[in-house]
């Protein structure tokens, strides 16, 4: 229980917060104090829940917003994909997209703006989404473009899937695998990967969508929760799912799918794949009687899927087991490993705890 006058950010007041997501403990306290009052909000802001659910009769509106702040030559395309992923993970169909483009005062050209609009349009057309609005400006103080997206979707009220739906005994399934996009580090990695491996690694960006993964898993039946691990990696995604559902997780470390090129790159750059932004993976919590059917349904569609562990009671915690290693707590990452790569601010940057 908090003492009188305690501020939720007191424990962080002595130090500047690092680049990346807010610490989960701080965010949780803030969200607890700022809850929606409209009774039609069926799912509001909560750690681990990536989309809101708002009732409109027998249908519900699903709303999601996410910014893209990493530098990439496919910024607009990426913004649509990651927002669509979270809407799809709620069991909804992504329908409408709004984009806010904040552009740097130096280096913004008509060609850059046209390219961003083309990328957004291309991704929307690919997924059957309509671009319905937004805002574009040249912003003081920026050194790179930033795109913030808002994705809206719709779902039948009884078909919504919540991250909090994971249940003890569920199997945990991951699609595709942990990858890393190397477009901005191609020169540094020139001697690490051969030409074929570098081409494969650079192409990872093209399969970050989990819209199809979500749909196929739901069609197979038995899905209790879906989650799209992004910033903070698979480890953070698992922790968020566990927090939302008030459960623990037991993960087989040897079953975690890390793509070969990613493993080589992470070893070279000193990164931990478990804390690396994992767009393209889908985390599925499913009835153990349906897990094999879900995996088979995905594989028939040529989407790799593997069982990496199970949901356990909250009292057991979140931990890694299996293989020749000891049982150990699931690692927590104070910032994404990719953020650490692009912003090495000191010896403690990106420290894991």
C-alpha cells in the first residue's frame, strides 16, 4: 500500500529514464490512476494489453496506436504493419488507419514525404485497410522522421481475444522466429554474414505481419490469448502476457526459435535475442488439446510454429528451463536490445536485470 503523498515515479526520480518503453512498474501505477469512466470501454489501458475494446451494440471497435521511432527506409510501411498486428491479435479485422508524420526540419524533401505516403498506402492496400486521416508536419528538434499510427478494427463482442485470457496448463506457441533487421548495419556486418545470409537477414522486415498468423490460429480453435512481442523482445512479450493474465510461464530455452542469421548477428554485436524487438513473431496461448492442431494449421500455410513451453500458476513465476542449463528466472530487459545497438550511451546502457 502506498504511503500518503507517495508519487508513482519516486523510485525513478533520481535517474533519467532510458530510451524505450517506460519501466513496467511505473507504467502500471500510472494506468491504475487513469482508468476510463465510459462503461462501453470493455478493455482499457493495462500493462500487457495492446488494444482497447469499445462496445457498439453486437460489434466492438478495437483501437490501437503505436509509433515507429527507429530509423528505417520502410518507416511508413512498418507503421501500418505493427499497428495492424496488435488489432489482429485481439481477434479483430484491421479496417481503418490514421497516421501522424513528424518530419525533421533539416533534410525533409517532397520526395521523402511522397515516399512515406507511398509506403503507408502500399501496406494498407496489402492488408485491405483504408487510410482515413492523420496529420503531417515538419517538427523542430527532430533528427529523423517519426510516424505514429492509429489502427481501428472491428470484432464481434464474443470473438474478442484478450492477452489476459491465458490460463494455467495452456501451451505457448511462437510463430516464425526471432529475427533482426540489418539494413542500417549492413556495412558493419559485411564480413560477418555471407551474401546469401545477408540477403535473408535484410528481408526479415518483409514478413513482420502476424495478421495471417492470428487468423489461422483462431480458425484452428482453442486460442485463449494472442500477443505480438515487439519492443523488449520475446522475454518482455512473455512477461506482459503473464502480467495481464496473472499467471506464470515455464519456457524451454532450447525450443525458442532464433533464426540462424539472427544468432550470428547477435553474437557479433553482443546482443541477447530474447530482448530483441520481435516483430513478426506471434505468441499464442492455447488449450493443450488444440496446440498441435494450431501448429499444423500454421505449417500448412507455410508459417513455422513451435511449442516453447506452458502457462503455470502465478505463484510459480516466469522462468527458463530445459536443456543443460539451470532453471533461471525469465530475463527482464530495461530497454530493447536494438535500442541499445543504435544508442550506446554508456557502459550501463541496456543493462539487463
